[in-house]
């Protein structure tokens, strides 16, 4: 709770000193009983006082120290360079590349990842189907059959899930 009151005090001091032409009047007000009453009322009426206190503490710890514009520019430039090196621009091979790590399972895991990508993109089926020419009508019937199989499998999956829900309820 003290973090909230401290934050309120700092905020009100900034607002009053910028709004009032005489800074001494603002500091006199902040030391007055009225200001302390307002702060205690805010503390007691806040339902999430402990959460707010923790957030304030974390945000104060995360605030960087005051730096010059040149230092901030250097930090941002270094971060931008690191990001550019870490993720190069996309090229023709960006989606078709698998990284191979230099650890003991690097090659095996890379081959497994490659196999997963090929399966997901149905590359083997496309290569097999493009080996020979398929007539237009045959292709149309095959695609219609594949669509129907997908729809049927999806409906069966939904019904099985429904039956499992009903069984879980104890009916």
C-alpha cells in the first residue's frame, strides 16, 4: 500500500508543481492534513492494493536509469543489429529450411523436423500424384472422395467426443 501512496504523492506533486505558478504552495499543500487524508482514503478503498503495490514495485525496478539520447541511440542500434543478424530477411528458401544444431541429436532432430514439415505439407502425396497424368474426370472424383472422407472423419470425431462427454456426465 505504501507504494501506491508514494506513487500518488509523486504524481500529485508533479501535477501540482506544473499547474501552480508557485512551487512552494504545492509543497505546502502536499504536507497538509488534507493531502494525507486523500492518500489514506485511496489506500483503504483500493480493492487490489497489494496487487497495485507489487506492480508499482516491479515497474520502478524495471525503469532504466536516466540516460542521454546518444546512449539510448547506441543501445537501440545495438539491439536492432542483433535482431537483424538473428532473423535474416526472407528469401526463396526461408520456409524450406531446417536448422541443424551442433549437439549430439542435431542431425536426427533436424531430419525429424524435416519429415514433419513434409508430412504437414503433403509433399510425398503431391510427388506421387504428379508422376503420371490424371484425367480431369478421375481427378475430380478423387478430390470429391477425399473431401467426403475428411468430412466424414470430422463428423465421426465430433460424435465420439459427444458420446465421451455424455459418458463423463454419468448418463
